[in-house]
């Protein structure tokens, strides 16, 4: 048994869905397919969330535009008008509109999860029905019924004990050899929807791989495999043929966008190989993540860029030293505002961090820190990370740039740049 995970780019059009079906039918084996929302649907739903929470006008037109996008894909795939798929998708949009008629809750993250989830529910419904029409019977599964989390909305934490009981019962491979389900989503024990963090579909696939003890996990992307840089940024990016679990964890931790940071740990525990492959070329072998090992002198530099960062510099108001109690208080504030720190550097009297620019959280974070500390910050900076750095790689990234902060270890160099 294998698990295939497909991202939204793979099914962003009718042609994309047809190509998806060709890949599934090529393998013709027991599999669970984990699917993201189509195209830029999640982004569109996030705009709807923001409009809903801030009580803006124009929500109806945003929902209608999103519905037309999906309807156009359905019309291309089902020329004889399959009422079954139309009715199912229409039902989801009715549920979405019904939620948007309510008043926003007091918790932004709760509203986010209840609204954004429709992207995956709709995409899996369309793809499941088209796969059935194309001659491959399959079973559609609402992942929220078996992948259970706590109520940390927008970043749900998996209830492993309960999920390990429910998932095998759900994916029993009785009367079907293909299941289609949603990535990114989970559910609480009180049946509220949660999400697993942005780009969390990879994590869903890894969780299911671990629980179902699969032979292999394949993540299908719009790139040949894991590259040593984003090819849209560096045109001479090279594919990494094979890397270890440990290296994949490091790359994900520092922000490589090909894999979700939490994806590797579950499959590593059971030594399940992970292939990152291109849905554009089924003959391309992709990148294999396993127990592979390469000597240090065989590793090429890997470049990771995080844009739209904020560098925050913090000092005690009385110019006292940054001691353990100061650090403890600061980390508590970051945890309270659920702000991920991408880089940390501290000296005797200052503490600097680089974080993602999240307007909603950042404003409140800085306001609370400023109560007891002096705070300065730089917006619109870039965080460049180089794994397996050398002098040539460092020069390439920093030449002509203003370095606000740098940090180096034996394997990794990081630079905050203007």
C-alpha cells in the first residue's frame, strides 16, 4: 500500500485533473490519495475569512467567483452534466454561505478553520467523482472523522492515540483499493474542524503513512524533486537526487517550501521512504528521502530564502543584562502570540529575532514586548539560509547587500539582508 499526496497545482484545471487520473491509473495499486485545495483556492478562502472577520462588504462576490472557478472545471470534466457532482459541490457552497451569515466568533483562528476547510472538501469531491467516471472506483473519506486533533485552531496538534484507533478503521480497503481524502484538515472530538498549519497536506500524508504502515509515500509537485534552491529564484538550481531524513528535517526547519516542516518525523520513525516527484513527468525519478547518507564533501550548497521578514531587536529599558529571566519572559510572549522564530541571536544587553511578517500577530506581539523592553524592528527584510555553505556560496548571496545580522555554524549560515 502506498500514499500519494497531490498539491493544489496538480489539479488547478480540468487538464490537471485529467493528468492526475492518468498517474493514479498508471499505478493501479492499493493507495490513499491525499489532496489539497485546487489552485489558489486556499488564498481565495483566506481573503473571505479576512473579509468576514472584519465585516467587509463584497463577500458574496468573492464566494461567487470561487464557485464559478470550480464550476468551470466541473463543466469541462463532466460534459454530460453529472448531477451527482454538481449537487455535492453546491451543497458545500451552501454550507459556506450559511456560515458566512453568522456573526464572527471571538477567535479568528476558529473562523479560519471553519471557512478554509471547504477548499479541500470541494477539490476531493470533484476529483473523486471524475476518477469514478474514468473507470476507477474509489471511496471519498472526510478526514475530519478519523484524524483527530486538539482545539488549537489553525495549528491543530494530532491526538495520536485516538487517530491510531480511527484511521485503520476508516481505511480498511474493503470493497475498494483507492481512497481519496483531504490534506490539511483535522477534527476535534466535538466535531469542530481544525487545520494543521499552512501547507499541512504533506503532514497529513505523513501521519497516515505512519499509522497505516505503508510501503512508500510519494509527494507529487510541480518541480522535478527537491532542488538546492527555488528555480523561480535561482535559474541554475540543481535537483538533489537523494538526501537523508535528517537533512530533509533541517531543510524543512529552515523554510524549504517543497516539504512541510513536520512531515519527516512520522515517516522517519518507521523508515518509510519518501519520494518527491513531478506530476508533470511521471518518468522523472524525483528525490528520494530515506536513510541515505552523503559525505560532507559531496554535499552541494542549498539556498533557502524567506521574504517579507521582520527583524526585531529587544533591549531591557534599564540597559541591564539579558538574563535567563528576561529570555523566559520573552519566549513566553512569543509562544502566547504563536509567533514562529526563524532566527535568534542574543548578546549581553540585546536579543534579536527574525520572524514572518504576520500583521495581525506582529502588532500585538510588539505591543506586549514594548511594555517592559525597548523594541526596534526592520520590516521587509530577507532571511537567507545556506546549508553546506562555502565562501563562494556566501559571496553569491551577500554581494551588494546590507547584512543586518549573520550567524554561522559548521553546516549552516544565515543572513538577514536588506
